[in-house]
C-alpha cells in the first residue's frame, strides 16, 4: 500500500514538474522567440492607421463655371456566392433589369452574374454611377446587388472641351493601398500635381472590441485637398464652338475637325474643340486620345500665305497695285499653277492675287523676292520650327525642310503653304502676331491656380511675348489686305456690322506612300480675326475630308461658314461694339458697368436700370435680389438685358424657352445656372423638360430650328420617353 502511494506521488510530482517545465518553455518562447510577432499583433489590434483621402481640385472656366469636379458616386457589386444568404438568385432577371440602367448589354451582364466568384464589380457601366441611377437600382431591391459609395470625377458638360480637359484614371496607390485619381490626358494630366492634393493620416488606439480608447489619438495629419484651376476657357464661347462643329459634322461627316478661339493680344485660349470627341465621364469608350489642336501636323495651304504676305510687306517687296501675269510660273524643278488649273485671271494686281489666293503671286513674293534665306528666317521667326509652349501635354512641333537641302521647287511651294507641316496652335499664334501688332505670344490655358480652402490665388498666369516678328506698321498693312480678302467676291467669313480680316485655305493631303498627293481629298480651313482694326478674337477652323460627294469644296464653302457662326456669336456675347460707319461717338459712350445688386430691392434696381437704358428681367416673385446675370463689373450696352433672380437656387424651375433665340436661351439658362445641350441653330422649337419643372441638376436639351415658331402650339419633348 505504501509502495503504491509512493509511486503515485512520484508520478504526480513528475507530471507537475513536467507541466511546470513546459510552462517555463512556453513562457520563454512567448517572451523571447515570439515576442516581436506578438507585439506586432497587439499593435495591430490596439493601433489603427487610416488614410485620409484628399479631394481633387475643381476645374473652372474663366467665369467660375465648373468644368470638372469630384462628386459622390456608387459602384454596383453583385454577390454571387450561395454561401452568403443575400446573393444573386436569378442572374437572367437581374441582368434584364440592370441592363438599361447601366447601359451594359444584357448578355454581357448575364456573363458577369454567372461567374464562379464570391462577388463581382459590374464594370464599366456599373462603376461610379451617379446618385440618380443608384436610387433607381435601390428601388428594384434586387437580391445580391449592393452599392458601394465612392468618389468620382464628374464632367457636368459631358463632351464640352473634352480633348482639352482630358480625364482621370483610377488606380491603387502602392504606399497607401487606397484608390486615387490620376490625370490621364489634357489639363487633368498637365496639372495633375496641383489637382491631386496630398493624403493625410490618422492613428488611434482601440480596445479589443474596436472602440477608440479615451485620449487614444496618437497622430493626425490632415489631408491637403488639391488646388483649384481657373482656365482661360469661356464656357459660353466653347458652347458656340461645339454647336458649330456639331452642325458641320451632321452635314459633312468629315474625317476630323478642329476649331480654336483665342485672344490674339494675350495668347489666352477661349475655346478649343475637336471632332471626333468623347465624354470624359465614360473614358473607357475613348478611341482617339489625341488633341488635334496641339498634335496634328498637316500642310496648311493658303492660310500659310499670311506669313509670306507679312514677310513681303516687312521687306518692302509687296506693292498691292503692281501687276503680274497669273496662271502659272516655272521654277527649277517644276511649274506652279494657280488653283483654277493654271488658267489664272490674266494680268492682275498683287492685291487681287492675294484676294484670289493666287499661288503664282506668292511664288513671286516668297521664292523670287524674299528668297530662300529670308523666307526660312521668317517662317522660323513666326514659330513654326518649335513648339508654342502651350500648357497642354503632347504638343508637336511643325515640320520644316532643312534649309540647306531645300530645292527651288521646295521654296516655291512653301511660300503658299505646301511642303511645310504645322499644327493648328502654331498657325493660330503666327496669325495672332499679325493681329496684335507683330508680337509672337505664348498660348496658355490656365489663368490661375487657387487654394481650394481659402480660394486665394497661389499662381497667376500672364501673357508671355517671345519676340516681335514684324513691325506694328507691317502688321497694320497686313490686316488691311486680309480685310480686303474677306470683302472680296463671295466674302467668305464676312459678318454684318464687323470688319473681319482673314484667309481661306484648301490644302492637298500628302499620299501616305510618299508619292505626291491624294486625289480629290483636301483639308479646308479658315482663319480670321475681328474687329480687323482692333482684334478681340481670332478663330481658326480646320475640316479634313468633308463628305460632299462629287461636289468641289473649298475653305470658303465649308470652313468659312463655321468660322462665321462661331465668331458672330462670340463677338455679340462679349458685347464687342459693331464698328459700322453710322455709329457716333455718343453711341459708343452709352455703355454702363454693372454694379452689385445682391440683397437690394427689386423695385429700386428695376427703376434704376430702366433710367440707364438697360432692360431688367426679374425671375421670381421675391422682393430682394439673390443673384444677378451678368455679374457685377460687366459692361452692358444700351437696350441689353440684366437678369435679376429673386428665388433661392434650390427652388429654380425650368423656364419656357420655346421661340427664343439661341442667345436668349443661353443667357436665360446661364442666369439660372441651368446646364443645357444645344441641338441645331436658330430658335428654340422643343425642350426636353416641361416648363415649371423643378430643376435638380438635369441637363436641359434644346432643339433649335432656323426659323422662329409662329402660329404654332408650343411643344416640349420628354427625352426620357424618346
């Protein structure tokens, strides 16, 4: 019995000793071997670090109209795993209901919803959708369909100025492991470092249940939002350009088109547009990422003759009254013919030769009188051998022949714009030098950069002159000749009430195989500025291969009408006084500078404006002015309108615009800050929203026709039902 007790005691003692030894080993392992790993786990449990995302800066036009900004968005997630109770139970029905909302083909959606995966994101149409679409999906109450709230870059005007604005891509930042927006084209890319901002960080201590401990904040670095950009672009002028190109595209279906509006005195770009274009809100559909204004190299044709003309006047070898024999001229290496198959117009003056765009006249001026050395020198001085320096990515330089290798025939053809390649922005800046008195300017898009919190200006752009390429007197004489070009014959680009200077261009397209030119295919263009004696605007329009069948086409028949549409609307919008001969100096003085009418009595301001000869239009029944259009500081001429808004922004309703002109409709919508899409020209015939509908940010589509509506019942079209 005693022996058994001893044995049991020994075994118990041995067991306790073994357990104690194992405990010591475990403690040693925890304290020494696993210490670092366990401490890290503890820190991960107690400490939490969160990345604070910055908000990408807003891009505004010159009048503080937003062109691109960050907004709330939602991505559609479909849970497919049957291990999760709320999963997609009927993929076909789900695809049928989501397809029209996400604009994704039903079969594509069905393929996504039948994948062997726990969950899928319904790209591309289901990524970063707007709140309106998200609300519609919520109402469907589809099993397994969830919405993840995110941030999206939103372009409220869709394709307006798209090639210039660019778009953003979304990628995961390797450092923060969070999604960030990265500029991928245009201004978004060029100024990405200013727009992006800097992420912040916050570190806190939490208990095992995940609640923050009292005084548990250890580190806080706030996110620094991206800066705001204010562009030189004017949204209204940009809209005129887009509308003009839309009409031309519908009529001619060209291979490509470009249009640009600039201030020739400063180099500010007021509008630029390309066709084809895209909607940056749907960047995944983009097929052509180029901005042709800055990257398209082409032979300009007769618009380049302006450079030769200015050089000839500067060198004193152009006499407008001197006569020459038109038709054809022989130079070593070939014969140059006028554009009417060498028939010419007999003996004509050099002025008429410029007006008729005679190639022979410019061979005399460029090849014979200026000579190779001087002609090449002026072409370089006007900036064609270098980039303009515009603040946009991907700019290309022109292509010039090597001066030493240029043959006589090369010099002769260069004098009238053949055998030399330019970009549209180069051509704009070269002709701007003629318009502004001889100064070659650097074009720019960004007017200023502002802090997004304080709105203080941290960088302000200013006109930059590269040099004086011709004298003021030469520039004046060149403008006078170009004005006579516009007034000649069928008067391409002529605008009633304004003196316009300009030049058409009809250029051949080089054969891709390097042999000669394509037969019957041309690039037509028109470049001009107004008023001719004191230019405020310069506009350049380029159209490549318009589809007009067998009908001959020229810059005067295709590009000049587009130019006229843009220039006429823009001059009137900017209140540029008409320079008619009948205008008196007293009439010129009858302009007033608008005061700030905010928070003042409607009746008082109405009386004051009527006395001054300005027509007030009151919107709403309030007694106090809450907003005004145009804003304070703008100049108005006698008989023009001022809109006085007396209702809060959230109560604004869709106006009845039927029967109004394009200008009246755009003014009214600008006053109420209503986004519009214009289809056609002339007078408003239809509108997509019924009058008096509450405005909640939707785009109002206006369909115009060339004649005002008379004795016809007003109609509106619900675009959602079309």
